[in-house]
């Protein structure tokens, strides 16, 4: 999937988006833009992209229960919701 697209998200909520609205959800690189994501989906799967929406989540501070007083940070995450044009579909195994 290249450097931009990391993986396809397989959750129950995202599966409903795919079947109902023809939208697919990908974990993407933090520095990628909407245009780069659309081009990566087009080149990887051979489909036409209608729209790309992005959700950006910063890392959260979490307490380590095994070590007293120790804190850590969860990783940052960027999610792209890609809407495909009518008649296009990504086959998910």
C-alpha cells in the first residue's frame, strides 16, 4: 500500500460505512494530505475517489499501572475516510 496508506481498518462501524455509503477507512501517514491519499487509493486499488475526509487524533497520556508514578503517551493517529464514486468498490478479503 505504499508509504501513505498503512492499513485498512476493519471494525464493525467501518464495515457499515463500506456497505451503506461506499466509504472505506484507512490508517494513513501523519504527514499525508487529502490529494496524496486520493492518489494512493487510486493507484493501489484502481478505483475513482469522490472525497477524502481526515480525522486526526493526538496521543494521550496514560498511567502505567505496573510501575508506580510512571506515565506514557499513546501514539498519534491519522485516519482517512475515503468515499468512492458510484460503481467503484474495493474488494476486502
